[in-house]
C-alpha cells in the first residue's frame, strides 16, 4: 500500500504549516494501527470493517480526520467475526489525529520532557508522541492488556520501543512525569497529580464533561490552571472490559414510565450530550447524571437518569414545549432548565474559561467571577 501521500494529505489537514507535528503525522502509517474497526449501522448495531478485505476503504478510513472505533463494550474488532453485531457504547478507538495533536500541543512539550500518555488505544497516538520526544521519553498506559500488547507489537514493527504499561489510570501511575496528557476522560485527578513532577503540566478531560483542563503543578502539590476555550469529547475510563450498567438498567426501567411529577417544560427538548456547555454544567450540578436522546421524525425525546434513582423524560414535537415526567429524589429536568435559563439570560455559562485548581485529593475546584463548583 502506498500510504505516504495519504498521510501527508492528512498532515496538511490537521496541522499548521510550521508545526513540528506535521512531520510526525505525515510519517505515521495510521492504517498499521487500525487493521479492523467498527462502524455504526442505522439500526444502532456495529458492523465490522476489515482493512485487508478492502484496501481502498482502509486507506480512506485510516487517513481521514475521524476517530475509528476499535472496541464496543468488551468486543475488540481484532477478535470479531464478520457476522458479529455488538450494541452499546464504544470503549476504545483510534482518536482522530487532529484531536491528538491538539491535546499534545496543550501539553507544551519540550525536548527531553518525560510524557505519560493515558489511553494507549491502538498505539497510533503513542507513535506521534514518540516522533516528537523519542521513545525513551514516552510512557503509554491503558487498562486493557490486549490493547497494550497489540500497541507494543505495532509500534515495534515500526522500530519504536516506548514504554507501554497496562494499568488503571484511576490508581497509581507507573512513574513520574514532566507532562501527563490523558486521551480518556478521568473521574478524579489524584493519581495523575501524584505522578506529575513539580512544575509539570497536566492536560485532561473529565468524565461526562467535554472541557479540556490544563494545569501546572506547584511545589505545594496543588495544580493551578484553566478550563481552555477549546473542548474535546473522550470516552470515560473503564476499570474493566465495559462501563458500569447501573444507569442503563434504570433507563430501561423508567423509559416509558409516568413520573411522580408531570409538568410542561419551558424550553424545547435538547440533546444534552451534544450541548457541551450545558452538559458540563449539568455534571457539576448533579454529578453522575447520564443522558439519552432519540428522534423519530419530528418527535424528540430526552432522558436524564441518575444512579440514586432520579430520572426525567421530556417529549415534544419539534420545538414545542415538552411534556416532562420526573421521578426519584431529585428533579433533574428542573436543574437542567435552571442551567438553560442562565444561558439564555447571560449569553453564556461560566465553566469555559474558568480558573481551576486541583488539590492533592484529585478534586477540581472551578471559579469564575462569583461562580464556583467542584468536581471529583
């Protein structure tokens, strides 16, 4: 396969002309890291794609600026058969190079810096980091032993031997680093903060929040930084083969139930997961809330569920006021409407651009003007 022209085109698309990352992208054969992947079908199942069976589709997918899903729940594409049709959420992918480069650039890497890269995935992002820093300065981590094994083999086939470690990023990390960049969303930052050397820099997103946090660690062990005006969506960090199913089971139970409280909503039905500012504020207001959204023609329905048993469902035709059902100890849709009212009244929400300081217990403390919130 003549992959280099495709890699060079991708490099031009995702990096500025003078970026040091351009040559890294142009010289990385991404297809070698993603021989098989999943694509979602219209019925919600996932279909297997095999690069060796269709080279033109392989080149097109591997050198497009998109993320390629390589695991759904516990189902690795590498281990699947052509008739397998898993359902559920993606649990690993080859992240689009544009986003990988952006996250690494937020890290302000420098020659000789030791980088801890959380979320090995296929190993393609590790290859980019090695191109920039050298293999002796890169430690890649993932919770899935198959992923770390496969990534090690694929990197080795390109003559790269960075340290690749199987570990849970919510526990102790294997070493200390000048930079830690996480390509998965983290629920708490205690372990990464502990692994960061004084003066070191952390770049991460948070579970159920699409904010990018950059923070520098001070000698007292506290990291100070900001929520960048940039944003990114990463998968959360599972501690095993799949994510917990508590809220999925609750959603199945309450999907069509009548609520304890039934009211008319003030605002049109919203796909909260795609409204990133609103989603971030919702997580800060009610940590752990999960969202679901469906459209059937002009009919829109959104659900909010929480593992304390709280739930809400709002349904409406197009932008009409919705009928809202709520149950459980918290009124989740009421919280959401307060956030949306603030957005309408003030023209924005305070989380993006806010200051953040991270204490050694891993909790993020956000402040912006008179607003404050904590996470983790």
